[in-house]
C-alpha cells in the first residue's frame, strides 16, 4: 500500500467512526468520546481537516466538570450498549460535575498539545480565527491542569496522582498489578462486563483485574466523586510517570499558548519547576536507569519495566545522561524492547523479560500506535533522530501489513483488540509525509 492509499484508508476509518460531534475510538467497542483519544485524533486531523479537528476539541471541553476536571469518557449522545453506562458512574446531578453524562475519572492530558498543534496550523492561514480558538479553549485547559495540580496533588509535590488504572490510559498495565493485588475485593458492585462481546478473552483484562476496576469506581461513586475525599481515601493512589510526563509537555504547550494571548504564565512555570524537581528526586532510579511510578499508598516506587518508562522522554524531564541510559540500556536491549529475533515489530508495552509480559493481552505486552508516537517524539527531542525515524517507519510498516488495529502482537504483527481504531488512523496521518 503506497502512502496515498494508506492516507485515504486512514481518513476513511476516521470518517466511519465520526458521529459529527465526536469521533468514536472504535465503532462498536468504544461508542462514546474518550479524552486522550479525542486529543490524538485532533492532532492527526490537523493537517487534513482543521474545522473537524477543532470540533473534536470543543466537544471534549464541553464535558468539563465545574471543578475543572475534563473526564475520561463523555456520553454527549447518552447511553448505549457500552458498559460502564452513564448511570453506573453516578455523576449526574453533582454540583461540581458535568452538564451531560460523563465518567468520574480523567485521562492523560494531551489536550493542550493538541490545541497548540491546531493553533500553529491555523495561524498560517487565519490569525484572528486562530487566536479566537485560543481564547475559547485555553481557560478550560488551564482550569483542568490547575485541578490536576491541586485537587490531585494536595501537598504540592509537583506530580498529579491517578486514582484508577483507567486514568493512566494504559488501563491494564502491569504497573498496576501489585497495587491492585493489595486491595481486598470486598466491595465489588454488581455489574455485567460487556468488553468481551467484541474482543477475545485472552486479549482483554483478566476477571480479578476487572473486578478491581469496578470496585474502585463504586468507592469513588459512594464518595460523591469529591476530589479531596477521593485522594485522601482512595485505596489506589499513584504518581504515574507517563501521565506526569504528558502533563509536563502539555504545560510547556499551555505556557506557550498563554503567552500568545499576552498573559502571564507564571503559575504554569511554577508547576513545571516543581514537576522537574519531583521527577529527579522521586521518580528516577539510578540503579535501574529508568523513571518509575510512585505508589503513594505503599510509599514506594513501582519497579515495573514497561514502555511508560521509555515514553517519559516525551515529557523532556530526563537529562541527557538519563536519556542515554533509557535508550542504550533499555530501548536497544534485545532482552527488553529491541526488535530482532522473535520480535518483528516494536515497541512492546512491557519489556519482554518482565515476568508479567504477555504478548497478546491488553497493555501487558502488545504494540500500541500511540505509545510509539509518544516515544518517537521524545527520541527526536533528545537528538535520537535516526531511532525516531526507525520507530515511525516500523510503525507504518505494521499498519500497512495489519491495518489500523487497536494493538498488535509484536512477534508477527497479528492485529488485536478493536479494528478500525481511530488513533491508529489519526497518528498514521500525522506520521505520513504531507500530501
Ligand atoms: C481503552 C484504552 C484507553 C482508551 C480507550 C478508548 O480503554 O486503554 O487508553 O482511551 O480504550 O480508546
């Protein structure tokens, strides 16, 4: 498939998943709007259909809670067959909540970066309209980041906490295994799982993990989704290394946009300074040459070798020596992430020698297009341009062979999960040379 055909196929996937107001991540499996999916889709559409990309951002912002949170799932068109349903979340009628049904959790904050991408595009053709878009969207994003760095960081550590694996976006990552195992399953609500209708069981989370996901939702629902109560009483509180790397990059982009509007970015500079210090003092492991999550409930780092620790490069928080260690000791290590014998495509979501690595199961080993994209951006920023090019080339090869799947078995490229997945298509558009 040549570039033009691939581009056309990607556009068709997005068109097929488009409801007008938002683009579904996948037609049947994910029939609502998801937070970081929307941001990635907007980035991919920037060069193809700017008005449509702006619409995606507007719909996402319309789900913002009155306390500032931008939620992880939005149900602008109401319920569907999808579980959890709006009702299960129990967010309707909250004084600090949304205007229409949403989940009660958030997701990695890619939005500011998406808005900057759209702004730079529009600036080339219509400065006034580009600026109006910033005036419309930047205050909402600033309020979300402020919520993350106050409500989700009550001690001012500089790092936002997540309270549910789903907030990481890497829902079923082995990073969460030990923290979840510690939580007794004694408050699991009644529920009926629907994710297995469309995708095979060996590609989805195991039952006990799913029960943990449901129990955490039930606990926060009982706390009325009150941010302060949730952070102080949640059994799962983690300073997620990748979520915070995304937030740092987003704060650089937000500071840039705020200055474009002629306003002071002093508050954001303070967030960046604190985060930079916290990454070095709390998340870096000199022994292992990786940044790790910090489990606030256990009071200890989570020493799991996953691609989250590679994609941290995207946040620009590593110094040059740390970046070299991440690349040479891990990304290029044939036992961990390097492609070669037995692994045709990179980059696996867990290191191959991690005992929790499972090459087909959701976030436990398969290749994800967005993680490759984050990693490639990080590599380029740190001067590893050839490696970034190789990741992008390899990712496009994979898609040409296996289609726009949700994830892939890196050993041979077998497509896994949902098909015609929106961010796989959107990031293909972003990666291809412009038509
Ligand atoms: C899955 C992924 C999550 C994504 C969502 C919609 O839950 O783990 O990252 O946002 O699907 O695509």
